């Protein structure tokens, strides 16, 4: 029972580490890009360059929509992987029970 708990805890830690890396590699960089686009649009508005600012805002909307889709896909992928790892844990439990 202790080994099973340890394996489960280790799997959870590994999943958290992978999730943190994914957030850093993808989501954080995407948010920085959105921030830069928003700052650019704001600066253009301050200068009275309405057409260029509007173009930046339109691009910002398109990018943020695509990023939302990407995040949803990553979350769905993580859910699928968690189920796969659950199956692995079940197999490991069976193995440990045989010992």
C-alpha cells in the first residue's frame, strides 16, 4: 500500500512538472506576445494612427482566439494523458499485488 501511494505521488509530481513546463513554454510566451500587441495598439492610438491601431486590435482578436483554441487543445490532451497514466497505475498496482 505504501509503494502504491509513493508511485501515485511520484506520478502526480511528474505531471505537475510537465504541466508547469508546458505553461512556461507555450502559454506564458503567448501571453507576452498578446501584451506586446496590446501595447503597440495603445501607442498607435496615442499617436492618432487609428487605422494601424485598428489593424493591430483586429490581429490581437484573431491571435487571442487562436490561443484560446490552443489552450483548450492542450487541456484536452492533458486529460487524455491522465487517463492513460491511470491505466498505467492500475497495471503497476496489479504487478505490486503479485509481489
